[in-house]
């Protein structure tokens, strides 16, 4: 699953990653609404990459890849094995310009760009 950090509390060491389960009703952003395509997954900062600057959270510029598991509350999800997938350049969103921070993804993107 992929998503961005919607909320992070550095004093309590937890936060929420926002992810989408569909592309219908994108204007409904309350994950509790029945017709909302977005959901939130709880995470603890121990599950984040060790080299991540926690002072930059929350941020919609960094997209995380993670695994969803059942949360402690019924019907809720938690994020584990959180890793940085990619980072959008400052001021540019919606996939127009992407800079991959994961070394393997960056090499693949560069090799594809060279073939074009």
C-alpha cells in the first residue's frame, strides 16, 4: 500500500498515514464517511525508516510504502514495514515531476528515461 503522512505527534511517537482504496468521490476526505475513498492507518515512529527526518512530518511530499495489518481497534488498520517509496519535488504534486529517494527505484527511473 502507498500513502502520505496525514498526522504525526512527536511527543507520543505515533501518527496516521492516509491511503486511498478507490478513485470515486475524491472530494470526500473524511475517512470515517461511508462514501470516502480515503482511509487512515495508525503507525508508530519505530516502524518508520531510521534515516527519516521526523521533523518534516506530516508531509504530503513523501509517499510511503507500507503493509496494512489489523489495528488494535475493531475495523481500524495499522501500518507496519513502512518505507519511503518516493518524494515529490517541493511545490510539485500529483505525479507531474517525481524524484525517487529509494536507490533502486531511482536507478530504474533513470534507466527508463534514458531509453525514451
